[in-house]
């Protein structure tokens, strides 16, 4: 093997190793970012659940008030 081929092999190996290292580092960094930050779909689903729960509570409160009013009206008649 000539000296020129040997040096080219070292350069190619170094470049490929650096590229693989950068790729692995980027992958791990993105994976961690996804774990720390929930996806948009997850956040929307959670918001929808909170909105539904709040609406259900308000509807229950209004139904109780409506029932109290109807009971008072029935008592006064």
C-alpha cells in the first residue's frame, strides 16, 4: 500500500467517524428534547381534556342552580 493511499484512508476514516459521532449526538439531543417537551398533539389533547372537564363542572353547577330555582318555585306555589 502506498503512502498516499494510507493517508487517504486515515482522512476518510476520520471524516466518517466524525460524521457518525455528530449524527449520534444529534439523535440523542433530539430524543432528549422530545422527552422534555411533549409533542403538540399531546399538549392539544391535554388542553382538550382540561376544557372538557371545566365545561362539565360548569354544566353541573348550572344544573344544580337550575334545580334549586325550580324547587323554590315549586315551594312558593
